C-alpha cells in the first residue's frame, strides 16, 4: 500500500464530517431508520479510512503540537519536526523567528522526528518530546541538549500522535499502533514489555488512581493497570481523538458520537452523565471546565455549555457557515475562544453563548490546542507561527512569524 499523509486522512475525515453534518440535520422522528443507516455508513467510512491509513507508514505528516510555557520560557514546534525554545520578556513584544535560544534537533543531531503531534511535556527542568517517527527524547530545558542520564533517543519504532503522560517518574507513551510503553523518566529505559491495547490512538492517556485510561479513534476506551498493564474495564463510547479531561473522580471524554461522556472512575467507568447526543456534529477537541459548567465545541463550530453535575444543556451557540473545529476551546476572562481549521477565531460570552467578536487570519490553519499567556489566548498555526488574541475585543496579532 502506498504511504498516506495523515493530513490526507484528516481531510478525508472532514468529508465524512460533512456527510455527518447533513445526517445530523435529519429529524429522527421523520426518518429514524434512514438516520441510523446513513450514520452507520459515515462512521464505517471513517473506520475504513483509519484502518487503511494504519497499513502504511505516513509520509510527510504535518503535526499539531501545542506550545507550552514554563516560567518565562516558551517551547513550540516552529517547523515540522523542529522544536524551538524562546525566552519571554512580555507579550507586548513579538518574538523574532531567529531569536530562539535553542532548537532540537540541532545540526549535529542524527535524528529525524518527522513532525510532532504530541505536545512537549516539561517537568523538573526537562522537556520530553515524542516525535511521529517513534523517537522519544529528554532534553535539558535550559540548553536543549539531551540530559546526561538519557543521552540518546529511545526509538519505539512506531508512530506517535498522542501526547504522552508523565506520572510518578514514569512516561506513558501510547503509539498509533496501539501499544502502551512505560519509560523511566530519568533514563528512558523500558520498565516493562509494551501492553498491546490495539487500535489507533490520538488522545493523551490519563493516569489516575493506579490506572491508565486510553481512548481510541477506533471506538475503544480501555482502563488498564498502571503496574502490570492488565485490563480493568472497557467502555463503548464511540471514537475519541481529543484528550479526555479529569474532573475529580469523573473523566470527561469527547466523542464522535456527538456526546460528551462523563465516566465515573470510582465505578469502573459507569456513565455519571452524557450530554445526550445534542451536538450537531462530532466533539473532537477537549472540553473545558469552569465553575459548574462544561464547555465543548463540535467540529461543526457550534459551542455548548453543559451542567457540570448532570450534563443538562445550559446554552448552545450554533454555527452558521463554519469550517471544521478540531482544537479545544480556551476560556479567558469570561470569553470562550476557539478557532477553525481555516483561520477563523471566535469569542463567545461564556454565560450566554452570545458571540462577542470574530476574527480571521488569512492563509493559516489552526489544529493545535491554544493556551493562556498573560490573560491572552495563544494559538499556534500550521506553519509554525504564533498568534495572540485579546479575549475582551478579539484583537489579534502575530506573536511569532514563521522564518
């Protein structure tokens, strides 16, 4: 089979998403059997695409790694497979594309990460990077060089899309071939043989209460023991591409079945509540929790606010002519901010759902989850650029131009 670009897979998923939008608009009472048939067909197309793309090595992928900040240091992917670190003075001065303090790989590094989908992890002055190539590295945050106790990349030999999890000195890495690796966070040594979860995985594993919770793009959701990898329980909640979010003993999982699922981790994944299929399309990005409200945005660009305890719908803001939304929203100063694939950025009143403003960035695409930086929203585009957005009025400006 010829190599496939993961971006091509995503664009195919977009076409299926468009079918799903039309399917979702059907009134169930006027054609329930037709709705079920067409929905099953759309999901079958998605599953077939994912299985097919899993049969071959992905060539020339374009990563969606999110930027991360530690103190006054910012780490971001400035081009495919290249991670750069910048020093932040303040957000009033844009970063120079050549003003990085270090880049990895550097000229002397014999490694090709291909691209980076997984968001870098920073802990204890160490940056952990998992490349789509299957290589995992641990760098000194100060100078970007491999730490002494982990001098060479750990080559897992399988593509990595999901962000690893770091807990109690262990790095949990789930590959896109469905294998879970446990690496010593100090040395990179494998602590156990990989656990075969199966399926494809783009969502970050969640560690809680001695268990690892793993959501799959192929409709699998599995809880395994963090000590021996044994399966504890599984659930059928549809396909998941975005990272689940922990809320105490509840795990909020966005799903392609148009629902947010609240799973009770203290009751083997029993559903505490579900949003009830009210979404007008798939929930791809992670939900956001604030106070007693859970916010989520569908790939159709419609935003929803649910009661944190019951899942009851508080408000919805339906999108008009919108392109796909894949990144998670961010909530800053009472404004829910999210971006579309084709450069539209919107800000909604978090209390009412009323749109406050809308902006557009020509020629840029937004796939990566945003973060808050000095009371602004920071978005990374598909070309390695960074954009700062004022939540109060939507003023947007370039913070880092691609060199």
